[in-house]
């Protein structure tokens, strides 16, 4: 068979734990079941290494990385010799070159391997970003509180100074988009009690920016229920699902609720102004 080659950058967690994660576009070159693969390790000898297809990882590279003095963003070159035989070499990248080179999309996705991050932790990351936006852009006029227990489907409680009627926010964060820039969020009907003071924020955590994306969805809970698709209607696991591109030029039933993240607080102030009219 003709030798097949590909390269990838090393990330810090791989060096620390002595493994390599195979990029998804190359996993077809590897076995579909747990396997022992023979590697010719760049002049350091041959070694039989474990491969886990579920996590797309090759284990047992601690000694190889140490002998090569591997550092973040050094380049690994894979060469497939046969079904279970590979050659692996390492090319050093200067620290100056590494520091000045921005992360590629593939590198960013590898650094944030969402498969090993607990769902609760990922949710907290996005909720904290939304909370920080409200505090920073609220300039001391808005404050944010978190419920002691997540039993009402409410993640954040926002108060405006001297106004004792809060806004409630349910945050749905995603670490991956579907297809081309499609944000998909789903909320169980049992976890959603629509009210004019309850809003849904849908946000994508962009691994290249290490932050939530520039655009997010901010939509009243009642409108969310009216416009979302319903999955498993009438069943215990009934789900409301929103699908929309995260672009300002989008034209669909959620378009008016796609905003820049730095406009979130302006929208929150608008909602407080509406509430004040009712309570005066």
C-alpha cells in the first residue's frame, strides 16, 4: 500500500500526559477497535502503543516526548506503513515562531477537547461569560445573582439598581456548532416555565477566541416556545429546539433575536424599561 502521511501540532495536555489525539479527519486511517499499533519513533526505536478509537488517542508517548524535548506546537508527522504499523517523527518549532503564530481552527478544537470536560463545567464556563458581560457593561447599575439550586430552569437573576423586579435568564451554551455556523440549543419542556421576565440566552464558546462568539441569541421565553421546533411532543422527554446560524445577516424566525454580545446589556435595559412601565 502507498504510505499515507499527515501532520499535527502538539498541545500541552498531550505532552503532560503522554498521548496524542488523532484529528477527526484522519481517524479513518486507524482501526475502529481498541488496538496495539507498532510505531517507529523517529530514531528512538520501535514501540507498541495503545490506540483508543472512541477518544482518538494514542497512549504511551511520555518517553518519546521527553527524549525529543517536545514543546507546545512542535509538529508531529505520521506516516502509515500498513494497517497497524506507523512511523512517527517530531519537528521542533522555535519559541519565537510558536509565540507569533495564531491558533488554527483545528488546533483550537484540539486544545478544548470537549469530550472530556463535564457538561456542568462547560455550562458554568458559558454562564460565567454571560455574567461577566452583564457586570462589565452594566457599569454598577446591574447586578447578577445565581440560584442556590437549579430547580426552576433559571441560571442567572439580574437586578437593576433601585428596581426590585428581577429579570431571569436561562443560559444554553454550546461548544460545537452544527454544519456551517448553526447554533442548536434544546430545552426540556419540564425545565421551561415561560414568563415575561424569563429570557433565554444561547451562546457558542469559540475555541479559537477562548471566549463566547461575537453573536448570541437573546429571546423571551414565551417567544422561544412559540417559534422553536418541538421534539417528542406530548411525551415526558418533550424538547423545544432552536436552530439558527449565528450571523447578523440571517433571515429566519429567530433573526431579530441574534445580537452582538456587547449589545446584551442594552437589550436587558430595554426589558427593564418595559417592566418599569407596568410597575409605576
